[in-house]
C-alpha cells in the first residue's frame, strides 16, 4: 500500500470530498424533485382549466355541445401537443385524437395518437392528463410533456456535473490543505529530531506566523526548557553528590589506611576511629537529606495533611532556638499573629521553619538580630525569617534552591547545600511560594502559604 | 534482659548480638520472620528487635500478629526505610519504637533501655525524685532541697523525661522525639542549649550534679557521675 494512503491528510481529504459529494447530491435531488413537481403541477392545472371549461359547456348544451367543444379543440390543436378523447355509449364509442382511453382519473404515461389526426407518427407520446366521468360517458384531456422531459433531463445533467465539480474541488482543496499541514508537521518533526540530537539544547524554530503550529512549537519549547532544566538539575546533583562524597570518602580512606598501618594504637587509634565514624555520618546525612527531599517531592505526604496552627509552630520554634541563637551571640525575636491556620503537615512545616532559622543563625554576623514573623494578608499566611548577615546576591537567588548548591559565600562551609532545597520542596508540597528578598543588609526569606479555609475534610 | 533479635542481614545480626551480650543481656537471634515468630510465641522476652523487611514473614505483619495475640513484649523496629510514612506505619502497627539504619549502637542501647523501663509505666508515680530533687506531676512543681525551682514548661518536660529514665542514657534524637515531638534532626546544638539551661537551674547552685553528659551520645540523670 503506498504510504500516502495511510496518511491522515489523505484520509481526511477523501472523507471530506465524499461528504461534500453526498451533501451536494442530496441538495441536487431535492431541488430537482421540486422543479419537476412544480412543472407537472402547472400542466395538471392547465388540463383542469381546459377540462372544466368543456364540462361547463356540457352542463349547458349537453352531449352535442361537448362533442362540438372536442371537435373545436381538435381543430385548433396542431400536431400532437394536446390530447382529447370522448367516450360515450353512442357510436362511435371513442372520438378524439388518441387510440385508447386512459383509465385513471389522473394520468401520467404514454398515449398513442390516432393516425387520422395529423397522424404522422404512431409512436407513443409521454403525456399528462385527466379523465372525468359524466352521465353517459367519459372525457379525457391531456398535454404532451416531452418538452418538459427534455428540460428536466438537462437539469439532471447540470446537477450531476455540478456535483462532480464540487467533489473534485473538495478533494483538491482537502489534499492541498492536508499537504500543507503535512509539510508543517514534517518540518516540526525534523526540528524535534534536531533538538534531540543537540541534547535538548536547541529549540524549535519560529515561523513568524502566529498560527496553531506556531503556538504548538512555543509550547514544545516551554516543555523543552523545563526538561532541560530538570536534566541540568539531575546532572548538577549527580556531579555534586559525587563531588560532595569524594571528600568524606577520601578522608575515611586515609583514616582507615592509617589504622591499617598498625602504627596507630591507644588514643590515636580511637581518635582515628571516631573520625571514620563522623565521616560516615556525614555521608549518611547527605543521603538522608536527599531521600527526604525526594520523599517530599513525590507529594504523597499530602494525604496526611490536616489543619495546622502555624502560630503554635512559630512559638515552638522561637522557644526551641532562642537560647541557641543567644549562645551564638545573636538575638532571636518573634512577632506572631495568633490562630493562623494552614492545611499541612506539622512535622514538615516545623522542619521548614527550623531550616530557615538555622540558616539565619549560621550566616548572621555576631550581634545581629534574627526576626521571625507570622502574619496574614487576605487569604494568605506569610511567614518570614530575616537576618542581617551577608545575604544572597540576586544572581544566586534561583540557584540556592538547587540540590547541593553552595553559594560563593558558604563554599567550604559546614552546610550541605540542601537546606533551602528542602525548604523549597516543603513549600511546594504546601502550595506555597518562597521569596528571597534583600533585608538591607542580610536575607529576608518569605513563605506565602494559602490559609486554611475551614472545611475539615478537604484541601483548601 | 532477654532480648530477641529478628534480622536477616548476618553482619548486622552478629554486630548487634555481640554488642547486646557484652552489655550483659541474653540474646536469641532469628534469621527470618517465621523463625522469629516461633521463638517469640514460645518463649518470653522483654524486648524484641524486629527488622522491617524480613524473608518469610514481613516485620510489620509479625508485629501485627504479635499484638493480636496479646503479647506484652516491647518491640523496637529497625528499618532501612527512613520515610516518615514508614515510621508512622511501624508505630501504628504496634511497634513501641522505631530506629532507622544506619544507627549508632549507643542509640540502639539507649532505646532498648528506655523500652524496658516503659513496661513498668503502668504505675506512674506522681512524684519523681532523685536525691533531694523532687518533681511533683500533680502540682507541676520542682524542688531541690528546700529551694523551689521555677522552670519553663519545656524545661519541666525535659526534667520529667530525665527523671523517668534515671540511670539510663537518653540520646539527642530521643529527647527531640519525646520532649519536642520533632522527628527530624536539627543540624545545630539546640538540644544542648536547652539541657544546659536546665542544668543551670537544677544543678547550677548545688554541689552534687544530677544531669551528666554521656560524650557523643546524650545525657544520663543519676546520683553518681
């Protein structure tokens, strides 16, 4: 089977053309029937008028008058345009210009003209007429309709021709449009292959026409951006995991080799072992945090959501960290609105707050103030943690949420580069937004959560 | 204590068994759920340590069966699955405590000790005492000798937890779970700060110190250092 027979464009074009033909044929048949019946009725009406006049003469003058009327009309009739037949019980039984008396009262069919009346032909002629009965006989009046038949024949041919033209036009148009779509789609397919070959770096080309193909290409580009972002993220995380693990693993190896050499014993041996354990713990912590983020990102914890009072959590966090911040030479102050409820997971919201506060404590300069605030605005709860530390340069704002990302300022520091990723994942789970703002100086982190709407059995 | 360990990984099993025996406990070990079930349903144990993923009979299923049969044994569940859902599932199925692999042996030991203690919890004393320190749970008051000590509510809960575990080592994660209801591990020394504040109030002015640091593990409340 040729490949174009399977193509959507070809099947559609054929289907449309056939449908077009069906509709055109139906319309043609209806129009033809209308014209045909109109013309036939005109003949029937003329016959009825003629017959009515003759019967009026019969009413007045009886059978002789009717016979005369028939004779008169036969004399006026040239050739075989009109047909008259009078049948009476007297002789001759049948007078007129046809050989047989049609039986039905309304007649449509062939009549046989009699030879004596201009009898040039003995062929039957298509006629329409009507027979009436009166006391003592029957009268038939008819008209030759072969001219009408010719007209209708021309009309039929015209309709068939028009339908055929329409079919061909529809088919041609369908094929043209289909081929056009096919060309655009093939071009897009070529584009996509190019994008795949470029490792998702290239983008679909713009055709400058703002049609649906263009919009599709735009949407594909948006999807590609997201895909590329995710792929970059994975590549980034993989590289960073490898990099982050190399340091503790190589230290672990050094310590173990030191122990293997047997020169270590007693206190030194114990110290080396303790170092090994702490390196293993550090590796384990990184993995645990990564797993936790993955667990949060898969969204299944939303099932355990319930109405949670953020104000209580804020108080708990302030209480938990106030002294610790104090011992680091910092001041932790809280300003909370009461009874602020959201739909969420207490443990995770607590951890989100703890991460933000620990970040602030870790980065704030001594003597600084860390402010925790909780307020509402419209249908939203706004949690903010601000410090007066070095802050995060705006250029890094997007990157700090990436897994294992360490900003220039904290490179080589104690952080795992997972704290803010976890915050972002928890916020995302709660349909919340994280904003990083400048505290002049320092960092101002704002989490905007939808307020709990009050229905106990569903999400807000 | 008589302890049953149901663990399919031979290395972990060996390590935990040896450690528990060194601490003077009697230990039986089972390699799978079926063997574990036979042992626990025919002999009496104080504590059963059950790995969550077991061949034969799943750890979770084994715990449910045990609880259905009315067994009073204290159960500590071990798992490599650290998801919070798993933890909740383990605890609701009837486990008394839950520990994620990899764990420090000291952490396991501390939790087993706390578990064995809890079996006697039925008769909770109203007044918890150690030497001249008294905590009255009905009055919510704390005295040492003749001196009344004013504590914040969290300090009070912390002290009550210490007093319920006199002589036993309690770890940082245990304190976070039981006193603050926090299941994640803050990377900072918040617990240390709170304990030192409590110490300042309870031990500070007195010659005999009652709250002791167990290096690298946690704390122990006792009369002797």
